[in-house]
C-alpha cells in the first residue's frame, strides 16, 4: 500500500479548460499537412461528443502591449484537435499543462504523438527527425531511442530527403508511397533514369515490386560483364520502347542476348499483343507486290507487253530478194 503522506501528485492529475485563443502553435510541430475533409470530420465528432482526449500544453508568460504579463499556452501535442475545435466553434478546450518542458521535449512529444497515431506522412516525419538531430546535436541511434524505433528506421526515413522536391511532394500527396521511394533512391546517381522510373510509377501505377525490379535491372547494368550496348542498340531500344509504349531492354552476352519487354498487368499484355499483331499485319500488306507500268495509262491483264517487230538487218538491203522486176 502506498504511503499517502509521501505521495507526490503527477503532472497529469489535473485537466484545465483553457480559451482556445490563448493557445499558440507549437513551433516544433512536425505535421505540415492537414486535410480539410479530415478536420471537418473531426470537428463534427467534437460537436457531438466533445474533445475526448485533452491537449498537452506548456505555460509561458508573455508581456501584454498595455503592460503586465499574461499567461499563454504553447501547444505540445494535439494540433488537429485544436484546429478542429476552432472549426467546431468551441471557446474552451481541455488541456493538461506540462511544466518546465524544454524545446527538445516539446519536439520529442510532438513527433511521438504523431508516430503513435501513424498518420504523419513520411516526408514530414523525415523533416522532423532531421530537425531533432540538427537542432539538438544527437545521433541517429539516440534519435531512434527517443522515439522508440530502430536506428535503421531513422536512417531510412532521413534518406527520403535526398529525393528531388517534386518526388517528395508526390509522397506527401500520396501519388506514390514510401515503398516506391526505395527503388527511386537506388537511382540517385542516375538522375535521368530516376526521373524516367518516377514517371512510369505515376503514369502506369506500378506496384512497388515492379518498380524495384526495374531499378535493380538498371543498377546492375554497370556490372554486367557482357552487357555492352552500342549506340545503335541504345537507339533501337529507345525506338522499341516508344513503339510498344513500355520499357524494352536489350541484353547481350557472349552467345547472343535477349529482348525483355515489360508488362505489369493483363491489360498491358493484351495491348502489347494487339500492337505487335497490328504491326505484323501492316508489314504483310506492304509485302504484296504491286505491278507498275511506267509511262502508260493502258490497263491490261497481261503484264508482258507484245514483242516489237524485228528490224531488217543492214545486209538485207543488198539482198536479191529485196528487188523486183
């Protein structure tokens, strides 16, 4: 049994109701994207049931313009609930006040809250982790320990920030997912092919495994002993890719080689078959011989012209048979 006389109240024993206009945003808030539909849905829930989980804030004293000090509350965790509460028209919301928290703790708590809900997008998470490392001088391993993840998780998250800005935006906008980032990162040293793969992922909605297979094929190209493409072969590969509308790879080896035509769905395969069939039909029509009769408008069933009469030889002019009495 706990000794009541020696009991020390915790920071979480009391919930206070604070005016929403006295709560200021957390400058270390890692979340940058808040969907309007999500906030509207949460606001409707708050109208019906109230704020079920108190926000976490820290108290700070600020000087008023007319003089004197005023207590304000800096948000540590609960940004979505605060925004939705304002949208719902609430004047006050429940909070738990944390005392004496450092900036490091505020950032840690903001990140951890979002990680626990697993709805922080990968890029915002990576930027928050980078900020944690840069501003407070801690290692990947220390960062991982603070958020309850592995060091590899932190390092892989930070690698996302090496992608071009438009690819990061595609992750935030859910045009591609974090799994697609791995094959794109494998092509960092080959920006043109990285961009081509990115466009294929977007346009063809490639699954992650298909993207990984393409990236692996490109990355291994350097180390293939016999995989040496001439300029003509590269041009032929490009021409086939444009004609068929999908990636075509020509691989050579000591004995010959092989032609790889990628497809990613039954519809893709059927389209390839139709394209090749149409091409073959065009070639067969072009191969049918056409009779051409130059310098004439004559129509004849017989393509062989009649032989011209033979001219008399010079000797015949002096023959006896050429004269009459």
